[in-house]
C-alpha cells in the first residue's frame, strides 16, 4: 500500500513545524512548498537529517513548483502574511486573499482529490475563498481554528485550577477572532464543571465569574498576546499542532469530535457560511456537524460571532 502524501503550502514558521510533526508521526510522505527558492528545500533537508534520531522513515522534501503536490491526500495551507503587533486578523484580508487565490488554483489544478486544511488568516474568509476557488465539496475544505482556540481556553483553565491540561475538556465555537465563543457551561475537568471548581477555589461565585471572564478575554486575545511578545511574527507551534491533530483524524479515520471551521447548511441556524462548530472528522473529512442547544447568552454571543464572519466574508465580494 502506497504511503499517504501530505503537502504543506507555505514554508514559514508554521509550515516548518508542520513538516516536522507530520514526519515524526509518520502520517505519510511530506512535501513543503514555498515560492522562495531554497527555503522549503533547506527546512526539509534539516528535518530529514533528524530521521535517524527521531526514528521516522518517510520522505520529506521541498519544492517551488505546484506540480510537486500532485497525488496529495491532504494539503495544509499556511501561506500568507503573519500579523504584526497592533494588527487584527481581519487587517490581513486584502493581501492574503490574493495569495489564497493563487494557492487555491494551484491545489485545484494539481491535487483535485485532496482534503484541504486552511490555517491562513483571517481564517473564516480564507477558507471560504479557498472552497470557492477550488470548487471542492465543502466537506473536503476545512478551517483550523477551533482546535487551537479550545486548546488555549483549556490551557488557561488548567493553569488557573492547578490541574493537568490533559483532564480539561473545553470547546470554543464561532469565528476565529475577537468574537469567538468559549462554551463555559460545558467546560469541565474530567466531568466536574469548571465553574463549580472555581467557586470552590474562591468560595465566592462572583469572584469565580470574574476569573472566568478574564480567562475568556485572554482566550479571545491569545493570538495577539503571542504576536505582542514575539514582535516579528505570530504563533506557530500551537497552530501547527492543532492542524496536525485534524489531519491525523482525517488520514487515520479517527472520527474525532473537534471544533472546526466548516460550511454550515442550516445547522445552528446558519446557511452558506463557514463557522467554527463541533464536527466529526474522519476519512470523509467533515463527516457530520454535531448540533447542541445553546442557552440564551451563548446564542447571542454565537449570533454576534456569525455576524462578524458574514461581514468579513461579504467584504471579499
């Protein structure tokens, strides 16, 4: 049986980490594409030379021509300008839309049967544009945002409560921006509600709500926090890990329930837009979207996030 093929579009910080993680997990042979000559070749040579140490046995190579992605099972797109301090994800839309147009055409013409994961910002608009240009079925074009945002939310909860991050279950829905919606009601530590643990820690329900409000705000601004510290780029370790989690779920048909930016066809009252929602990811890509009831407050926040996504996407027209 032939090995799977993973193609990564964009040889920057995220692309390099993606190549390393995909190789280390032996998800398949890896191609790193970038328009800068020597950059993807150099990064992948460096990774490949670590194979005897890290004990992986797959092909890892770089390319400057889209023909190298032919036969890809999955393509992950990171191409685009990263944020700088003071910029929102939405500020990138004009420049990155032009890049996405070119990338999507390259995928459409060279890897017509591939699943596509989009990381490029502004995420909700870029995954929409990618699906329009490729013309691929929407279950095969997916945005990575919810896994990352949920991981950040879970991390902040774990650090506040002094528990292992492995035991925190938390989910963030909506657009990948300041209007994202952490679902506090279902956040738990191995089944114990997070809010109950916070109330017991502080012995004060009001204080617990204040702490959670700060965690939510930090989650919504987590990408900007990293950008502000780095000053010369944006997050790359956690986005790469999150995308690999999704890619593995598809390539290994894991049927994982993960928050992903998926095209909605009436679910959660939304039709024709990509929004972050719980999805079952497996060999069919987005195999189904899992709906659940939102309370009044959650619904209002979700509606606000959807409105922001619609405004951003419609601005591309």
